[in-house]
C-alpha cells in the first residue's frame, strides 16, 4: 500500500495578540515600508519593513509627523529629522505606569507598544498568585515589564547589559512612583548572571525573557541567539521554584517561527503542570485595520 501523507498536521495553535489598553499610543497608518504612530501628542514616522502594502492615509497626513527617522547606509545607522518643537524626551502612560521616551541615534524610543499585552498578562498572573512572587527579567531594556510586575507586589531582579538602559529603567521607576518597590538592578551579561544564580541556589517563580538576535555584555561578552538560546533555556529551568507561576518569552528579528519558541519552552517546562501558548504580537492600524506582526512570543503558565 502506498504511504499516504496527511492533509492536515496536528500542531500547536498560533495566536495573534494585541494590546487594547492604550490611550496614549496609536498606530495611525502604515505602508511603503513606514509606519506613522502617535506617542502622546507627538507623531513619529519610522521605518517598518513589514509594511509592504500601500499607505491608506493621504501623504498630507504623514507630513504632519513631528519627527521622521531616516535610515543611513549601514544596517543599524540612521538619524532623526525633527520637523516641529518636539522635545528630545517626554513621558507617556499605560494604565498606571508612566515612562520616559526619547529620540536618540537609534530608531527605538524606549518602549515597544505591542508589549503592553504582555505587561497585562504578567500583572494578572502575579495579582492572582497566592504567595509572594519573585520574578527574573533577563534582557530587561527600559524595565516596563519589571515595573508591571513590581506594581503587583513582586520582587523583581532586572538584568540588562547596557548601563544606558539601566539608567533609563531607573528613571521609569521614578516616573511610575515605584521608587520603594523591591527591584534589584543588575548590569551584567544575562547568561553569566543566571549561571551564577544557579551556583548561589537562587530561584524564581516567574521569568521574563526578551533575548536579542545579537548583543554584547558589559565586558564584551557576545550574545548570539542561535548559538546560546538553547543553553539559556536549560539554565533558566535550573533557577525555577518547584511550583513556578509563569514564563514569557519574546523574540524580535530572528529567523525562527513561533513554533520554534513553542517547542523550546515546552521542553524547558516538561514535568511542570502548566500550559504553553505561542504566537505573534501585532499592532493594529487605525486607518485600515491591517496588522503588523512585531515579534514572536511564548507563554507558559501554571495550572
């Protein structure tokens, strides 16, 4: 008998999730490799390689942008063209969190708005926990996820390899009126830090991971997602409490799929009683309702 290939493969469901709690952010339009966004009262025009379609709003609307980021000749080079009296720094809020945005040499301004859906999820898990929660945030950037966890009473260890990011994160802590929250700020290479945590016998109830494709630690340590990610996941398992609460992993700009991350976390959490979900975080346009996929994610939560 000839072998018959199945028409359908039973696989994990891939979800598209987006934040719905924003008042001070909107994706107004996108197209032609750009996106037009509102952050507070300011409009920014930035590159968006996912937006391969045509713009929905007239060019006149795009010309109202307060600042435009233009790419340079190099892969990560570029500069801002300031078109109004927009300040180099300003604050916006999400729910009860307030944080600093700023224009610098990078196209990034200190927040990834699509991650608000993860902040809400983290907050919910911690708020419903029966016991005090310890959270580890690796590659923590400007700490909005850390602040979301701390706001619900968690003790947070926040790790980032950039001193600039740590200083920015502390400014966000002040802005959010969480100066007394138990947040431990660690300037270190993520992999080296968690290896030391294993040796110290430290443990955590929740882990937040946002590893970049490539990066360098404060002492020149090299992070390469494809080479070191499996090792990172293995070590993260070793610092989990016997009854962990959650894992949330996000990955940007890597040549992998949500399935790749799903199976990695599913393997990492084998033996624990919980469920895994995976998918993509998206921004939804106000103009035409199109979705821009921004990152892949995986969540594990205890049952």
